[in-house]
């Protein structure tokens, strides 16, 4: 019987998750059919009810990847939330695991995880992020919760979170409180200077939403007439991870790199978090070989050298 898995979200046609997962399962020799399914927030409860019925009818679901705008709502649709996902209230991975004998949920238990945190941490570490960094997060939605958790795992003592509307950062505030991580919620128009001084910046903004900041950064590091060349002037020394990977390079990534900073494409974060999902969906855990990352890189055109 062919196993099933899918990525859920709205919109979903742009997702690179099918290419990543299919490449991994082909390499591993696992017969797992992975598809993309468009599901809105309003449709999620009914969709999950159909999935549970599929399981009762014997269909072999093994996992769900969950993207925006479903990460918070999925918490209410699973039987159990584990690890950092429990603290964040944000699920991006659902694993279908055998239930213990007598479990009232049936023979299969739906367990929610968050692999975004591991994806961010691993991508930043491979880019040379320092320990105990000064951290900045752009955006206050579901992915910002994972970004705050990642900064805590890297040893950051606190973080500045910049949002367009300081009254609408509930997910970031809740995540910080649950983690015991001090954060300051600040308006986006103050972000550029703080970014320039930070060791790590994580942008969780949608594609092109950070474009205005790119212009501000370029202005901060522009060379006035008669001033020394770039090689003789101070520049950025921090690492920027831009979770938006299409189009790439983003304007903010280009501005950051031009000023001397290191850039981590969101595609790297996506690959690292997908590897963790493959571990859950196949049941192989740590037995998933390292070369799986190579085939996943090839599937989406990411250079292997970054890993």
C-alpha cells in the first residue's frame, strides 16, 4: 500500500515542499506519495475530519506539512502537541503515529511538532551565527514564534521584534511569554538601525514586504562622495535569514550582502526543517542519512556547498 503525506496551506501552488520530499523518499526507497493541497483556515477542521475518516478506512497517512495560514489552527486538530510546538502554540508538522493499546483516539494518533525552529537554528549555525547573539525578528506572525524560539536556542538573552502594527503581534508575544524569552515589540520604522547593529536578523515577512527596509539599509551604508571605498569602511558583520525565498535574491538580502553581511536564503531553512519532517514521516529518525540533504538541494536548485 502506498503511503500518503501532503503539505497544506493557502495559497499552496508555490510550495517547494513536494519537490523536497519526493526527492528524499525516492533516495530512501520509501513508497510515499507526497502532494500539495490547498486548504484555508475555514476549511481546516472539515479537511482534518476527512483525514481521520481516511485513517479509519485504512488509508495510510504518514504526515502533513503545515504552512501559512494554518500553523496556529492545526494545534486544535491534533491529538497531542510535543516539544517546542507545545510552548509556541504553532504546529508545522503532523505525524501519524501508532497509538498505545486502549487509546481513545483509535489505532493512530495525530501528533503535532514544530520543525521550523530546528530549520532556522541549523541554517544560521551553518552560516556562522555567533553564540548568544543580539537578535532581531521582522514580523509578528506564526513564523516569528519559531524565530524567537530559535534565537533562544542560540543563546540570545532577548530579542527585538519589529512589526507594522504593534497592537497585532499576539503570536510573537505569546511565544515569548511561553519560552520565558524577553522581547521588545517595536514599530517597523525603527528596524533598520537595529538590524545594522544585530548579530542575527530573521525576517519572517512575506515576499517583498521587507523591500522598504532594503532601501533604508542601503542608505545607512551608502558611500558619500569623497569617502573611502567599501573595503576601508565599516560594514555589516551579522547574519540575515530571510524566510521568503521567492523571488530570490530578495531586495533586503541583496542590500544586506552589499553592506558586507552574510545571507541565509529561506530555502536553506526550508530544507533543514523538511529533513526533520522526513524523519517523522518515515519513522527512520536519526537513521535518515546525511546525503538526503544533497538530493533535496538538487531538487530545488540549492547549492550543496552551503550545507
